[in-house]
C-alpha cells in the first residue's frame, strides 16, 4: 500500500500539473508530428483511467488522525494534495474538465481508445464510480470521514466533473442523450428526494435531519448552474418544493428560542445556512430568478430581524451568533447579501468577456437591485440601531460588522455592473446608492473624533474590513456623478438635518450633498477610522474629479470644510452649531482656513498625475490634525471570507 499510494498520488498530481499543457497540445493537435500525437493520446487516455482507478480503489483517508483533536486527519500517508485538501484523483479529474470542452472530449475519447471501448461506456463507468463513492460515504458511521471512499468535498468535486463531462458529451454526441441524460437526472434527484423525505423520518433527531438536508443541499450546489437554476424557476411544484423546504428550515433557525450554548441541531443549522448559500450561488446563471430573488430577500430579512432582536434584548450570549454557528470560521453574517455581490461581480466579468449580451445583463442586474431594494429597510434598521463591539459579550460574534461589509460590497458590485452597460440612470439604483451614502455619512458622523467632548453614541465599530468595503463603495458611488449627491442632500433635509454654510459657499444641492459626504470623509481623517483607511483619500476624490470635474471637486472640498448644523439641531456626535467635519475644522483659524482653500484650489487646477492626489491627501490630513499616533486601531485587514464549501 505504501508504494501504491505514493505512485498513485504522484501520477494524479502530474496529470493536474500538466492539464493546461495537455489542453494547448490538443488544441494544436494538427501541427504535432504523428508519433507525438500518438504519445499524447495514450498519455491522456491512460491518465484518465489511472485517476479513475485511484478514486475507486485508494481511500482518501486510510485511518483516523493520530494527531490531537484540533486536526481531523493526518496529511502524511493520505491520498491528498500538497495543500492537504481533496483526493488527488478528484483534483486531477476536475482540472482536466475545467480546461474546456475540447480537452474534456479528448479525455473521454482517448480513454475509450486505450480501453477499446466507446465514450458512452467510459461515462457509465464514471457514473458507477460516483455511485460507489456516495454509497461508501453513507455507510460510514456518522462523523467518520476516514475509511473506504473519499470525503464529502472530494466526492462533490468528482460529481461536478462527471456532470460537466456528461453535458459536454451530449452536446458533441447528441445520440448519447438517451443514455446520459437519465443518469444525470438520477444523480440530481437523489439529494432532492433526501431533502423532501428526511423531515418525515421519525427515527431521526432534529440534528440528524438538518445534517442530511445540509449534505443534500451541498450535493445540489455541486451541479452545474443549468441544473441548479431549475429549482428556482418555480415551473413545477416538485422542483420548487426543495428550495421551499430549505428556506423555511433556515428561517425557522433564526427564530430558535434563546439558549446559552449552541446545541447540535443549531450547529447543523449553521451548516445548512452555508449549504443554501452555495446553492443560491450555483443557481445564478447569470442572475437570480424571481423565486430566487424572493428567497434571498426573505433570508436576509430573517437574519437582520434576528440580529435586531438579539441586540435589543442585550443578551449576555447568543447561541446563533456564536463562534460555532454564525462566524467567519463557518459563514459570517451578511452571507446572503454577499450572494448579490457575487452575482454582480460575475455579470461584470461576463460582460468584459462578452459572454453575455446587454439584455441578459439588464435582467440579471434588475434582479440584483430588486433583492437589495426589497431588504434594505431591514439592513438599515440593524446598521442604524447602533451598538459598539465593546458592548458585545465575549461569547458573542458581532454580526453587524460583517453585515455592513457585505452590504457596502454588494452595492459597490452592482454599481460596477451597471457601469459596464452605462446604466446609471436606473431610479432604483439611484435610490439605493443615495441611501447607502446616507448610511455611510450617518455612521461616520456618529463617531467621536480626537479632542471632541462628550460620550460617543453606541454605534458600529469601524475597526475592520467593513471600513475597507465602505472606501470601495465611495469610489464607485462618486462615479455616478453629481445627480446622486443631490439625493443625499435631499435625504438629510428630509430628516431635519439643518445645515449652514459660510457666506460665499456654493449652495447648489449637488455640492451640498457632496459636501456632506466629504465632511464625513474629513471626519474619518480626523481619527474616526483606522489610519490605513485614510490612505484611500486620493482614490475617493480622484473618482469624484473624474465624474464631475475640477470646479465641482473644489466646491465640494470647500463646502465640506464649512458645513455645520444649525443651532437647533443635533446629529450623532455633532452638537448644535458645530461642523460636520469635526473638532479640527471647528477650530481652524481664519488664515489656516484660507490657506486650505488656496491649496485645494491650486491642487484642483493642477495637471492630472499621481502627485496631484498625494498632495491633496497631505493637505486634508494636515487640516485634520496630522498623523494619528497610537490610535488603538488594528492593522489593515483582509475582506471577510464567505466561502463555505468545506464547512
């Protein structure tokens, strides 16, 4: 076994490594010498047969881990890749499939030639291998991942490859559809049946039912989008019943009675939440269906309601927002908002590659907007409720920070997608972006900056990736031009935020709206956000310049330095009669204020280069009190990871 394992692993890794080269050679087959063509065909053919044999006969994990309980398996001696993940044979197979249709077909044809068989027979053998892997997994004791077969993630990787290969074969050889199509449908209906029937099995506990539903949902998500999107079309009661059961189970989990520690069923519910996230992502092709939009809205609203309820009760602990259930190590809060972000990013990428036309893009973007618009009030209610991470018990996993990050990333991604089709005039988009800009301003104006007196209102922490997401959103929002800033000014006037400007300042609504946002950015530079976020000042104001020009940028920068509340109005940390930009702008001496105007005017009129924006950052930082030492903030973070295939 020691020799067989090492050689099989090496062969599978070699095939994975050379997949791209094989693809290039197959594309250029006509220019290769005859003997090289023959060698290539035999190498690929026998390679496919070898990795099929290794998947069938060599377990991924031979025995239980001999390490401590923090590790589920040993890497040494396992049939796993160098990173310690997945059966090497499954990795090799999916690498070949993902190189494209031509190599996929070549793999099947060359394997058939090496075995003196045909493509249909090879596919049938692959189907039997998958059935064997699934059966071996079911027969293992609950919680055991070593022994015969492979781990669930490797099995799903192989399933993705087999189903994709089946679709490619049917496209190239239509006569095989009568054999392959029923096989693929059988694979797909198996997890559907599990989801529908497991609730009726009285012998199972709640945790066991949720476990089966979760595993079946992950299986469905492993299929290509052409399969998954059928579940959300709502064309038949049978197919729509499956997502309805999953969504109802997920929403009911958010309403679980409060307990001190998560039970087994709550932990399995957290995994079910991750599997639904994967299924929604897989069903988007290129966007969500109407049913998918309603499902995603319901899930986002349910999560926001659970967050609001937990915050208002001021509980010492939460069984849901816990390190074992909803957290970055499993799936952080805001996961279903991130579905929209992922879809919008996918639309942008496909438009750049001309993989979809503008009509398809318009429809997919409209559904993204419908999803965000339908749940925005629930999100604003949470992010506008106000709390600080310091008031969250250490038994908590603060859900508001990752929800804010997800929201700003999603709106940013939708703006980028709309920019690809030059469609910034959408009324729903304008409303969504202006309200999100207002949320950004509200958050920053509720942060007390250095030297300001009084207690800071309890509000969202900005020490994390949520601030990174906000910065990217501001850059994108400024690209939409001055019209979006008029909406910001109107929103604050509608909320009785009475503003005053200095005599001579521009009072155009778009300039005032831009000034409100810029004043919030000044406030951020005065110590409301971590120092690393201030380094993005040039990018934000460069975006405003590119969409609105020099004169507008200067008017906004100048107005932002003077905007203050009326003597009868308070807002966040801002006292009556004080400037929105904070303490340092309240105490600017007239000469320094005039110097600020002169320098910003000079910079705005300067030639466009990198130095222009660096100089602007220096001027703004100087006006905001200079460099902040010992700020107490953390170092620059990375974005939250919402990947959940291995939960």
